[in-house]
C-alpha cells in the first residue's frame, strides 16, 4: 500500500495487519512514542475539519514525528492560483507523508500521481473518506470483537456522505453484511455505490423510515444532512432535521447496538442520547486517532520516490461531474475505469 485513496484499494489482510497494530498502540501507547522520530507529515486541509485534522496531528506527534501544513488555503500559495500538482510536488519535498482534505472529488487520487511520498485521502468532497472508515472498523472490532455478520443501518445524507460511501466499500471485505440504507429518496446513495453493492452480492434495502428498522440493527450509523454539499438551499431546508435519534427511539433497539456518527452532529442525535452506553461516537473519534497512528507509521517509513513516473498531460475534462477535480485541474490525465461494466471517471467514480 503506497497511498490510501480509497479503502477499497486495501485487502482484508492489509486491514487486519493495520488493526492489529492499532490495537497494540491502544494497549501500550508508551511503546510507540519514537517510532516516527524525525518523520514529518504535511496536512493540507482545503476545507474545515476538527476531528480529522486534529487526530492526524496528534497521531503523528504521539509517534514522535512533527506536522506542518495549512487549515486555510487562503494563507498559502493556493490563493495565488498555484495548481494542486505544484502544491503537492512542493510539499512532498519537505514531508514524509501528505494528508489531504479537499472539497473536490478525486483530488487525493490526483495528488498521488505527482507526490514523491505517500498521500492519504482525509476526505474528498462527497466522494470518499477512507481513514474515517478505519476509525469506524476499529470501533466496531474493538467493541464487538469483529465485523462479519453485522446488520448496519446507515441513516441521513447518503448521497453526499463520503463516510458512508467508504464504509460500504470496506464492508465488501467481510462476510454476511446486511445494510439498511435509510434516507429521503433525493439523498439516496449514488448509482455507483448501488452498483458496487450489487456487484459484490451484498444484501441491502433502501427505506425512508428509521423507527421501523431499528430493532434489527447491530450498528446504527447516523450522519448529518450536509448543508455545504447542497447547490439548492431549498433542497437542504426540505431535508434538514428529517431524522432525529432520541432516547425514546432507542427503547426499541437491541441492548448491545452501537450508535455511531462520524461527527460533527447538528440535530440528528439528541443530547440525551449521549449518556446511553450504546452511544460510542466520542469513543469512535479516539479510536480513529489510534487507527491513524498505525497508518502513519506504515506510510511515513516508506522510502521516497524522488522521480515519480511521468503522467500524461490532459487537455480538457472528460468527466461531467461539476465537483470532480478534473473540472479545475485541466492538465490531469483522462483516467477511466469500469464500475459494473460502465465507463467511470478514474478520479471521482462518476459515470462518463
């Protein structure tokens, strides 16, 4: 594993090795205080973040490394018009690993083409968020002992929820997984995710109500309605507050069901749920730090590639997704891949 762009790129064996390492770190963190001594992480956060940015920073510092970067692109040469390619080539001269959060789908994949060091996708628009998936799987495995055979309810904005998309793709590595996809019809999962579920013979059903299915769930994964992803503000107003988990609704759930959330929450989980022992979303954030420590140790110790392979120069975008990185970085090569027999963008997975 040279980069982590999409959790689907990782085998189950690779994940289990990373989890085993994260578990060792959780059990004896004092043994890992110098494993990345002298190593440097560059965090490029082009959009707001609390947990992901802070957990990557603390993960590297707890390993004995150091961190630089920006949380506001207006304070960097990006504000002067510097391309993503040039930014990445520049910072990879200074760092041993690059961590990226951007509003553009496929940006981390694009960065990986030009970086001399490993690139980690810390969220690319509404597309993917593989290290949040690492936090999710670490939480489930730590608290339930394993992932196989789970019944999961994913609730909220499943169209724009990159954490949901990554988690679904990760679950293809496990056995006998069932999904209840709970959302308004206009915020249902994208077609490429639906195609992925069918290709991998994963059981799923799409519903609009939470209360009827909650008794069947082993894990309820709540997500917020993401205001920043809506082009039409009226669409957001129609959907905000549509799902709210309360203590009363939890009365119908299994006594050992896990309530998870990638955070931040807005109003989709009532504050009175926080004291329920099934509410593990704050623990989930802490487990995510340990998972990222295991990942950073693995990637930061890899050798540099001072001369990345030449990349074809593009002339115009072939993808019509307005949120795709190819819409702004026109030099990117026209990458195409097959999803369910359909030609799709090699950066953002949208059908061409």
